[in-house]
């Protein structure tokens, strides 16, 4: 499982960041050695913003940043 945390670091108080978003991404175990199928839950503040499934991700050809980008890109359209 991958955990993503997005913090807002106030310029006036950098020692006290505020978590404003985040999420988790996990492999559902149905893929192959080369292709992964993933589920995700993304949160804004403490509420679910988006959740879903990303099937067919080429995990041996692309890295974790591509995985996150694919999930975000899928949800922006």
C-alpha cells in the first residue's frame, strides 16, 4: 500500500503543518508480474474526494509517480 500525504506548511509557522489532503493506493492482487491493478481512495481535508480502480497499469515500465499521475489524470477529466 502507498500512502500519500499533502501538507500545507504555513509560512508564518513552518513547525506546524496542516494535512489538507492525501490518500492510499493499493494493489488488488489480480494482475500479473508486469501489469498491476490498483484501487485508490483520495481525500480532501478528511472527506473522500475520489475513489476507484486503475486496471492495467504497466508497473515494470512505469514508476510510482506515473501511477499517481495516472490516478490524478483519470479524475481531472
